[in-house]
């Protein structure tokens, strides 16, 4: 009885970066972050003491925690969407897609906040004085909260995209016995 061995090597050729998946993840992040960010702002702003000299004092801790948690959740979901749309085949590839989506989301958020801040700005902030302790404390809080939110959001984006790994196609070695024809 003759025996023949067939070897089928399947090589996956990955296309270049799937930018549609990255943009889809970025839009997912912006949508989730905007909607629930406004909800948090509404909740915390309604608890402000309007009769105080600095009505938002004390709200920075609550808003900071809300911003960190919201950024983590939104980045994880957006990373998962990016990974699913890109069809990532390995955790490392998912981490790369998550990082790319994170970077694009940060730029989009900065642009949106810059446009919104420019449209809503007034002379009230400049009247308070750039060197007042209240303004400096607010900038310091925003800086630290922003750093923590973005750092943990970056990790969440990579984790979300990496968790979307599909089952990998393995190389298959088929060994079949061939019977002689006669």
C-alpha cells in the first residue's frame, strides 16, 4: 500500500492597517464619551452651590472620578469595536489597533473640546485672573485627572481591541493513505 503525504501550509496575508475599523472605533469613543460626559456634567452641575464665590468647588473630585471611569469604559468599548471590525488575529495586533484608535480619539477629543471651548469662552475666566489660586488649582486638577483618564483609557483601548481576537487558522498537515488503483 502506497502512502502519500500532502502538506497544506496556509499563510495568512494581513492587509495594511484597516483604517475603517480605526475610524469606527474612534467614532464609537466620541459618541459614548460625549453622551455620558454630558450626563455627568448635568448631574454634577445641578449640585453646584450658585451662591458661593466659587460654585464648582468640590465638584472636581466627582467629575474627575466620572471622567476616569467614563474614559476607561468608552475606550474599552471603542477598542473592542475596532478589534472586531479589523478582525484582529493576535493579541499584539489588537494592542496596535487599540493604540492607533486611542491616538485618533485623543486628537478628535482635543479638537472637539477646543472648538467647544472657543465657542463658549467668555471674559469671565480672564477677569478672574490667570494667577488666581482657584484657576491654578482647576488647571492642576484637570491635568492630573486628564492624565489618569487617558493613561487608563489607553490601556483599556488596547485591552478591548486585544479581546476581539478571532480564532486563528492553524496550518493543517493532512496525511492520507492512497490505495493503488490496481
